[in-house]
C-alpha cells in the first residue's frame, strides 16, 4: 500500500442575533443519491430526512434527521439530540462504525430524535448561495465561523423544528465550536445539555508528533503564501503535503499514532469503508487558526495581525473566548482519554478549571483521540454513559 493511501485514513482524524438570521427550512422530498441519508442510513433500515440550513453569510449546510430507530417505527420522536463532527470529518462519522457501535444508530434505537450537522466545505453540505468552491472567498473561514454561524444556525433550526431544547454531542472540533458558541446566551438557552468527546479549547500542550512537525514547518503559512485555501487531502496536492511532512523526518511508520496518540480500540477492519467517506475538505484558514492556538496557548478569535485586529476588533490582539461565561446551569458531560495527543490532559484540566460549572467526567486511560468515535467498544465504554447523562437531565427537568 502506498504512503498516500496509508496516510488518508489516519489524517481525517487530525485536529481538528439568531432571531433575525436567515434559515431555509427545506425538506428535500426525494433523497439525493449522493446524500448522507441515501448512502449510509436508509440502506440499514433507518428513516432519514435531509434539510438545508442557510447561514447568515450564505453557506448552505446539510442537516440530516433520523427520527426513530429500527424497532420504534410507530413511536413518537423522543428528545432531539444533535451530533457535530470534528475536523476533516462530516456527519458520516457518527455512522461509520458498526451499527451496534455507531452513536447515531445507538441514539435512534434508544428513543432519541437524532439530528446530524455538516459544516461548510464538507462534501455533504450544499455550497453557498453566491460563491463557488473554486472561489478564494468561499474558504475564508475558521472554526470561529463554524461556531458562531454554522453551529448557531443549525441549533436554531432544530430548536424551531422540534419546539424543544436540544441535547448536544460534539467530538474534537465539534467541542471547540460548542464551547465558543455556548458563551453566547442566545445559543446556550436552546441547549438542554452537552456531551463533549475529546474536548478542545487550549492546544499548547498538543503532543502529536505529526502536528508539532507541521507547526514547526509553518505549514499553515506556507499554504497561504502558495494560494492554497482549500485543504482537501483526497486531492493530489493534499497527498503531496502529507508526504512532504513525512519526508521531513516526522514519525510516519505508525501515522495514526503519530497524529492522534495511541488508540487502543480503533476498528481497523473498517478502514476501507472509512476511506469511502473520509477525509472531508476544510480551509487553510481553519488550520492556521488552530496552529495559532498551539503557538500562543490561547482560546481566542482568529489573529489577523496588529493592523488586521485593529480593523476587525478595535484591539491589538483578538478577544479570548471566556469559558467562565458559559452558564453554570448548563449540564455538561466530558469524555477524555489518557493516550490522546490532541486533547492533552494538561489542556483539558486547564479548561475544566476555567469552566464555572463541574461537568460529569469520564476518563479512559487507554483511549486515544479517535477511540471515542471508532472504538470496537464505543457503546460499552462511552455511549452508555452519554445516554444515561441525557436521561438524567430529562428526569430532572422538562427541558
């Protein structure tokens, strides 16, 4: 197997006023043949509907809904739960493990009304109302826009559609999006509780050999200088980028561990299946924002430099997201692993110290970054705890 093929299944797990906003509440009556519902969910006997949500800046996002499980066809939809994927992933990530170990299917079979998000730039989402993916401007965003535009709009859409507060689950980049969005009262008031898998906020203790090598090479700045605004690791250019990092002495004999830390329970038997869907594209600016955080040790908005910051923010430095601003009343559950080289224990503990609330915690010493999504024991080790957490909130309140 060539180096480029070996790299792809590993790299997709790398780091990563609503009232007046525009929302297109469009149900696609005929499932598109290239859509997530048609390809991954309906063939396994689950109901699935496709929606399009338009953000304030014009991006058209795909949202899927699995209203019930295989054995609850006549049941009313349970409480809504929203699943948000990580970097270089799409909504498919919640369905790529076996049916008995994939969180999307498990939640549906457990009586939840499952909604799945897909951020701008991913293959499931539907582009932009005026820009082409070939336009530089289409890729002018980082996780900040994903949090304050994409996530906020999708949560607002689901809240309006269900007339109910929402349970939230995010993994990796899906957690940094949530933590930033939850500092906004108009977003957090629509959320009943949140489960964060491999939470990311501070990144200055990342121990991933591959990522640290890319940071030291200033890969983000080089790509920007070269005019590469879309990061697509299925393209020839994307594969060449990965190979060039490995050619510069990064430890690539075990590329997966080099990127994410050692994963105890990754389902290697399904790698070919994962490759049918992963990795999804993201933006160079998104990578650069994450690398800024690694270099500076902050949890802040994108840094445009002194002049750019003065123009955009009116300050020399970008404003930090205030974790203390997340309401104490929001129930949060956090799952994290002792072998995670991306959500490092030191950074996680710093985040926990700054939160004004005491989350429920699940620490798994042997788990790495992608075990929380693709472990052969994910249901037993992780998801049962998530479901019990959500049900305990339901018992305490009507949300």
